[in-house]
């Protein structure tokens, strides 16, 4: 029985999942279809396949025992301030047990510019002279320092100095490309249409200078991820139940 249970558990965790993270679930949603993009694991990294022209949002669901500060970057750029990203910068506070969806670059306390997958040259990072880190969404999570009667709020104002967690964010070698697959041009995240998205400044004191967790989700086109060996395409296997009725066989010649 023990061997059967272990085998069943391995079956459950095999294949793509819908979220990454431990303190919080981080999901990427296609806004047009409402679909959560599958997350693939390869070489110790997480990947999603984006489609050029599609708007998307990052949803962070707080699973921890208290509030979390999420410093979020896209293509190496802080989504709130537009600075080259560092975990010491501003972000969003997510209440315990609650989700927060981030659908664009913050332009003011009232407006955002929507995220959308686009050609590398059209990405916001490339257009602002920072193309080196295009293709990754980062979330650095901090716990709130315990204090009496702490308010549950939505966005931080404090900027305590901190550095990224080397154990969580250290780069590893990517899988070798599959020679038989043709890669497409790399994609990035564009600076899209203006939308309403209210926010406000609040206080948040971090309990540590180091993030409690750093989550990185890399993205590229489906074809490129297949070419790199991140996604393994299923072969066209015969179907046991193709449907229909029994037809007469052709006459023997």
C-alpha cells in the first residue's frame, strides 16, 4: 500500500501546474480568455508560455499567516516605480488569505498601463534601454514586522534596504535546445492601454531585510519553450474512443 500511495503522489505532481510559490501562489492569467497559464518546471525554474498580443495579469494569493509585501518586477523593471528592479523597492501589500491581481505598470494612484506580451523590441524594458532581463516575472515576498493593532492595508510606502535571496534567484543553465524544433523571436511585456486601478500609499515595516521568498516565473512563446526542451509536446497517439458507428469495410481487391 505504501508503494502505491507514493506512486499515486508522483502522478499527482507530474506535469504542469497553475501556480508557483510557497508563501503565496503566483499565477499568470490571460485576460482575454480568463485562462490561467500552465506553469512548467524545468531545471529548477518555472516557465509559462505567452502569446504575442495577449494582455495578462499577475495574481498573487497570500497563503501565509499574516500580511505580505510583494515587490513585483517584470523584465527586470519594478511594476510600481519603473526603476530597474531591486527587492528593497516599493510594492503591494496583500492581506492574509486574500488575492491581489496586478494587470499593468502603475502610472499613478488611479491608472495603470496594461501588461501584454509583445515582440522583444516593443517591450517596455527594451524601449527604456534595459533589454537584458526581458522574459521573467519576479515576486519578492516580505512578512510584516509584528506590532500591536497592525492595520491590514494594501500598498507599502517604506523602502527598507534589502537584497534578493541568492538561493531562490541564482541563475541556472537552461536546458539545451531541441535541434528539430524551430525557435521564434523572443517576447517581452509591453506598455499597453490605460486602465483604472485604484491604489493608495500605506506604511509597511518589513520583519527582515531579506525576502522571505523570491519567486521567478520565466516566459516565452510556446514554440520557443518547446525548442528549449521546457515543454515536451505529446505525440499523436491513437485514440481508443474516436466516436462514430461501425462502417462496412471496403471490398477486397
